[in-house]
């Protein structure tokens, strides 16, 4: 049953802020109607819903609230002003969902990795916007899974989730692996690690992406180090004209992923 929170009963709001700030590892903070719908359709375990009385007047939001109330017994209506106190965005989106963090890890990735694996390895990316964009592109291009190394921004942070627009809920993700662990794991499964590097010896479109492969992209500021590139099995480069020295990491990942998708669909 939907309940209205009072000024004396704000423990849920305090908890939501803690989840938003990454202080509660077991839950994730989902904001906005569309992303909340994605969480519900992806069958995440939803622990609480907080929505504004204003958004409940809209038909689409009212339907979502009715649907989510069948799987979550903590659905709370608050004023727009009160919702703003927990919102991650400057302009409140009208609805916040708290959900259990999706399972991630080596076992999750291994269970979902087919013979013709196509993985994307995000190594040391510190911008959650890029992380979210890569997740979204990875799903769209048919990647079979994603690995986020230890120093990579959390794929389930609010900003990354907004960029991924639901892809983080559906893609198999292994989070927190070391670079060495990733290389060993791939080698044991005959998955070729392919670093994206401006000095790579092979044009990205000349590589045979029909083989089991893991695309490795590095930090936004400097990319992969020479030593890290040398540790991967091979490297590919994306040609650039003019005085451009590098591409945004999410753009580079998208170019390579879609070339892989093109080859695999032919």
C-alpha cells in the first residue's frame, strides 16, 4: 500500500541518501521514470520506491507505481520539494527506486560467456559518464559481457546508470578484477585480449573479430600504459586525421565494438 511519509518518519530518505552516495554497497540508487521502468522490467529486486505526488498524476508514472507496488511493499509518496533533497540530479526526476545491487563477478561473467565471446574491459576509467556510455554501446553492439577493473568507476553508480539506461541491469558484469586477473582469465579461456592503442600494429577493421576477443580500453587521460599494452595479446588502432591525438574512450570503444558486430553479422 502506498503511504505518505511524514516529517517524523524520514529514515527512508536518509537511507536513500546513503545509497545515492555509495555508502550502502548492497543497494543501488535509480532515478527517473524510464530508468525505474528498466529496473522493474529487468526484474531487479526493488526494496523501496519514493515518488512525488506530482508525477503520480501522470498516466505512465501511475501505471509504473501500480506495477511496482505488486513487487515492493515500501512505496512512498512525498512532495516534490522533499524528493529534491535526495535527488541526484539538479532537476528532480519525480521518482527514485532503491534496488538490490545486481549480481556481478567472475562467476556471473563465466556463466554467460559463450564460445564466441566479445568482451569489453574497462581498465582504470574514472568518469562514470564514460562507463555508462560504454555499457550502453556494449549491449547495443552485442557484447557478451563487461569487465570493470579495480580502479574503474562503479558501473552501478547513479551517474553511470543514467548513461547506461538499463544496460547495466542486463549485461553480465565482472567488477573489481585486477588487470592481471583479467589477462589470466581470458588466456585460460582462449579469449584474445586486444588493447585499443594509438600505436597499435593492426588497423581495428583488419582484426578478425569473429574470434573470441576482449577489447581493453584504458583511462581517459592517458590510455593504457606501454607495459599494459605489451601484456595484452595484440593491439589495434583507429586512424585519425588532423591534429587529433586521441578519441574519447567511449567513442573509441563504440567504433571497435561496432566493427566487431559488423564482422560477426556478415
